[in-house]
C-alpha cells in the first residue's frame, strides 16, 4: 500500500526530502477548502475531498470516472459515461479552481495539489520558495493610447506557469532548471501535426496600471481565454507554453513567422478606482491589420474574481471564435498555413460555413466533395465528419444533389455524426450534427437531450445555439425556440440568414404576421428552396398575392416532388397536430398542390375552440 501511495504522489525519485506525509496533505486540503478564492459548488469540493481521501487510503487505482460519478455525484449504477459528461465537466472546473487558488491565496503554499489531465488521481508536490527572476521593478503604466501596444512586462505572462517552475526547482540543478522552463519548439514547417483550421496565439495581456494585483487578473484571464477558445474545435489555439514564449516586443508578423499562426489576440488590463477595464484586439499575423477590437468594464468588488474573468473571456471568445464571426468570415490564405493538409481542412471549414449561408446545389456539391476528400485522408478528423453529416442530411431534407442507391442519405448522415462523436465526445460540432440527424430521424426527445448536453459544454457557440433553438421551435415550443434563436443572433451579428428565415417561420406559427413578413424579406436565401415555401405561406396570409405566387413558383421549381409525400415531409420535422394544421392550411391558402386528403385534417381541426394565442387571432390582429 505504501508503494502505491507514493507512486500516486508523483514524488521525484532522487528527492527523499520532498516526500509528503498524509497530515501535510490533509492540512493543505483544509486550507484550500477554507479559502474564499476556491469559489466552487459543494459537489466540486466533495470531488476534491473524495479523490484525495481515496489516494491517501491507498486506493488511487480505483479512482475512475464511474466511481466518481456514482460516489460523488449520485449517479445510479447504470451511469453512461459516453452520454453524461458530468465528471469531465466538473474535473475541468476543479482544475481551473485549483490553478486560480495557487495564483491567489495559495501562491506561497508549500504543498501543491493538482488533478492532471487524462485522469482524476491527484498529484502532490512540495515546493520551495519561488526565486525572483525579475531583475528590476515593474514597468510603468503604458501611456494613454498605447494600451494594446504589447509592451507589458513579460514577467507577468510567466506567472501562468510559476507553480510548475517552482516544483521543478526541488531537485534539479540550476542549469537543468533553465532547460526545463524553455518552451517546446513548434512543429517543423514541413510536418504539420494533422488537420488544422485557422490558428490563434493568445499573447499575455499587459498590465497598464503597474499595480501588482492586476497581474493576478492577467494570469486568470489568460487561462480562462485559453479554456473558452479551445472549446471551438474548428479553431487551433496555441497552448500556454507558446503564449509564454512570445516576446512582449515582437510584432504580429514576427510572431507569425516564428509560430505559423494566422491571428494574435492581445490586450491590456487597467485598474482604476477599483474598477477594471479590459481592452482586447485581434491582429492578422500577415498584414498586422486590426480585424477586431473590444472593450470590457467590470467591478471586481461587485463579483468574485473567477466570475469577472469568466464573463470577459466568454464575451471575447464568442466574438472572435464563433462560426460566421471575424475569423471564419475571412477566406484562407495559403501563405498563412503550414502545409497542404492545413490548407485543405481550412478550405473545407470555410466552404462549409459559406454553404450554410446560401444552402444551394452548387455550394452543397463542392463542400460535400471537399469534406469527403478530407475525411478520407484524415479519418480521425471529428469536425470533418460532423460537417459531412450535415451535407448528407441536406441531400434528404432539402433534396440537394441526392445520390441514388444505398445507403440512403439519412443513414449516411447518422453514421458520419455518430463517428464524429465517437472520435471526440466533447466536440460541439459533432454533438450538434448528431442532434440534428436524430431530430430528422424522428427522435426529437433524444435530439434535444444531446443538444442540451452540447450547450452545457459550450454555451458560447452561437451556431449550436441557433440550431438548438430551431429544433426546440419545430418541436412545438415556438416561444422558447424564438428566444434561443434571438439570443444566438444577438451574440453573433454575422449569423447565417438561415436563422432569420427560421425566426420568420416562428413568427408565422405564432400569428405575428407583420414581423414574419419583415423577417422573411430580410433573409437573403433566394437560392434555398424551403425559404420560398415559408415566404409563400407568409405572403399569402398577408394578402400579398403577387409575392406569394412568385415564391410558390420558385419553390415548385426547386422541389417539384415535395407534395408527392407531404405527410412524410411534415412528420420528419416532428410538427405536432396543431402545427401540422397551420402549415397545411397555409399551403392551401398559398396555392400549393396539396393532396385532397389533407382537407380532412383541416375539417377536424375547424371545430376546435379558438383562443387569443392562435395564429388565426394573431393574423386578424396583424392585418394592415
């Protein structure tokens, strides 16, 4: 048992003086739990206590995701690790909370406790007092107007890793320490590590006030930014070591030449009268042009430090990393990429989001071919399979370049989505694809469960939020679906017009005809077949017969066989009985060739009592 315990402590073999006693570790645990800076829910505290107690008892080999889920989080014996990510999510929260504790209250504690990634067994280390390598006083505050000049003190970027350096000093001689803290070089230019998209380096933010306490905000915000940005799988975010290796005086082009990234996120933090101002901007590494900038104010006295950092990092990450945002709206530049692999995957990603803004035959065919080639070359590329799943699904639901034979499009779409999730269970685009395929496979309940799981992993992903909102709406909760769609569009002004069209349909289904008409005219989706179906319904209800006729003719040109199996089209979208009647009646009013048998549904519903919330009442209220 003693050997097992010592191995779990990860002590260095040649440092017997570094070995820890149980009472020292328990005292450190008590100190962490008592700290106001260790601000986490009770179940995360129980998580930390559990894994430490099991390790000290000599049972570290029994600390698995299943045992934590059952014994700490109260899951039953049928806990499904694949579909319930609670342990992974809470472990990430625990790791971040420990890092923040050691940056703040615990920056001089002699015992370090961490939960290494890849498992849940804690690691304990004794550290000595951290030597001062600064060699001089802190820089003075930057002059006004130079907040983002990247001239902040480099020492504060290295605080992100100070605790790791301190542990290494226990048993390593000074020359070896110097070697240990050097960052690993980037991969050789001719050996890219695999499929990558656009890449970003987070330069450590500058302390614009010169006040020592600002450095804690810099360290915490830097960590939170890396965490939030890394959730967007289409974006390659360089890690902490690369960020720390960036010279404070290096220009954008120098950084790009050294590391091969396309973009640099940099900024500064100023503390004045107790309030924080964070300024941030994104530079194009090739041209040094500013492609985005933002300013954020916060009062750390009104909220805890963790909440302030998370709020700002969330807003920055959403603004720059979301689909249709500043990064993915820019076409790829071959000179900014490390090889043909990266260029090919980046082009496919760009093509995919471009296709999602137009949804037409030509873009569909080119994007499908691109993604099929990339996934054939890189079969472990989870995001590629997720995107390809959408292309296969659209063969079926939008009748775009439908391939004959087997397997049918919906089956290919599901296979691709499930493969994407198996390759990376926390890939948001993979979970979004699976949610959408499940929905059109007539499994709306399971689809919404997967969507909720994905939103828990990354609530900042506006592409996911918009897709989830559309599924909630079509499942019958039009009001909630509208709220989710509006939230996604507010967070991402560069959203796809696909979601504008869905909002128009939601307004129509809720009887808000004036708003529906305004939205459908704003949606630039003239090449998308379903757009014309929805437009015809809206225009017909508003008495705009000329526009209704034009939309009807264009829809029938693009999807001539739609009404041959109108019932299956409605069923595949999981419309409830009330919504089916609204759509059937609307299609008849718009002059579509609806089979006669659907008139019976209209007759059965005509005797149902009306109320102020029905579309009919709304239609009367909104008539000009």
